[in-house]
């Protein structure tokens, strides 16, 4: 019997690992240049000096990537190895030299010529790029929807869960329940009344006091003038779909519909303002959920990496392994058929997005093999980026050749 922990999921008070003492970081960790003792943890990234915040995210990303590689070095027999350990370390096929590049006219720097794992789920470095591009796609989609006078709502679905639940079973259950719900006559009636023209589904997970908390965000596009989506009418459909799919029966927290008027106002602002890294809207929620810090006690996958990277927490490593295997091969965002065409957003794979270099870039540094080996042996990839961004060629030189 399920104790229906869903309602209480929102009440868990386990403190999030925001303030992790840096002295507890693993002994094998050489630290990050510029951040003695590891990257600083502030409650919220981006507050205060934005330059500092960017350095922080750069440095932390590489530190977490190293943690992911260490964690996924130990995987159950029979599981195909993850590529995050070799990602951004070896040269790409047919590439002569690894380079540090700088986008023309900005101080944005990045590496060229490296093999990339393109895993949005387990690689913090690849995920940063993929999720940013996916977020841009959603922004374009919503701007186009706005032009077409479509309304957009966000429906969030989740199911009861408890400590010890099998993650893969939960994922399968949610997937089956979602499909079952959309096949119900009741849904078809609601779809017609609301004038739904399509939706984009995003998958998200946290881990907290009640085990894995899987949920789905559904961005739903409706014709102007259609009936508003009503959570009270939708909930019974979701409840019966869950029980039919082997999940527990969700309570009132199992289905939420985001405020339509707020979503519309939000959509109206797309393109009208230059949002900084602090801006966290619908499209961030949809694409970067596994990156952000879990709220109300639940830990996001990146929180698990942080706990392992800064405190060596083995339990967090075990959970990350389970998550990595469970999410492998799943798509982060699924667009309903025809919606991309309707909104004029072309489909691109994660691999395409991670390899895409659309910036006009200048070479800051071309690394010879011994230089690159020296950097990756010391896990200084993040530090080199930071040095290149702050001081260009001279910064990279000073890091590589401290004795002149
Ligand atoms: Zn990667």
C-alpha cells in the first residue's frame, strides 16, 4: 500500500545542500584556480557581481563534470559505459589541435576541436550548451505562438512516490499514464474545448525524503478564445490514468495548471528584454530543471553531483548512478507532432546542438599535445577558460607557464 506521500512531498523540510563547507571537499580534488577550496556556494547564482557569477558557473560546471566522470566510472556490469569521462578531454575525429576560442565582440570563450559526449542528463559541460540552445528554441516557439495569438499554459503532472521506489518503474509508469490520459475521451473533449494545437513535454526529477520525485511539465498551446484549462476537470483524468498504469492515485497536488494570464504576460515579454542569468522563466523551467538547485528539500541531479564533489557523499554518488542509468536515452523535451512546423522551430538533436558553433570566433590559444595533457591531468579546463576570458592569451600563458 502506498502511504501517498505526494501531498507531503511539498512539505519536506530536509535542508538543501546550499552551504556545503568547502573544507570537506574530496582530498583528490586539487581545487579550482581562482576559487581556493572550491567554487563558492551562494544561495542563488548570479546575485551580486555578474562577472563573478559567470566565473563561478564556469568553474563549477567543470568540477561537477569531473564528479560525474568519477561516479559513472563505477557502473553495474552490462551497462554501456558513459562517455562523460572522455568528453572534452580528447581531440575530435580528424582534429589537429585543441583550441581556446573567443566569440568575436564578446568575452565569451569556449574550446574547439574536442570530442563531446552530448549528454544533457549527466554532463554538466554539454548540458550547459544543449539546455541553453533548447531554451532559445522554446523562447522562439513562444514568441511565434504569441504572434499567432495562441495562449500557452503549463500543466505539471506527478504521481505518488516513496523512498525505495524503483526509478525506472516510476519513469515508465509516468510515461504510460501520460499516454493513457491523452487517449481518454475526457481529454479529447477538453482538448477540443480549449482549442489545443500542440504541446511540449519536459521531464524532470529530484530526490528527497520520499525518494525519486519524477514530474512532467507540459507546455500547452491553445487557440485564442478556447476554454481555459481547468485543473479540477483534468485531475480525475490524471488520477485514473495513473492507477491504470500501476502508479498510486495522485492527490490534488498531482496535477497543476500554471496561471494562464501570467504565462501570457511572460510570453509577451519574449525578445523584449535582455534577460540575465538570473532570469528564470517557463523556458528555463522546461530545459534547465535538472541543473537548478532542488527546492523544498528535493535534490536535483546536479545537487547530487555537488554533494559528491564538495563533501564526497557516497549516497549522492549512488543516487546519481541510478539516475544516470534511468534517464539514459530519454529525450528531455518532446514536441507533439506538427508543433515544430506550426511554430517554425526546426528539430535538432542534442548532438547537433552541442557541436553547433555559430559564433564567429577568434583563436586565443592553440594547445600542443603536451599542454593539453598537462591541463586535463590537473583538471584545469575550467580555470583555463576563466583565465582566457579574463585576460586573453596572457591569462592562458600565465596559467600554463607560471615561471615565465
Ligand atoms: Zn559532455
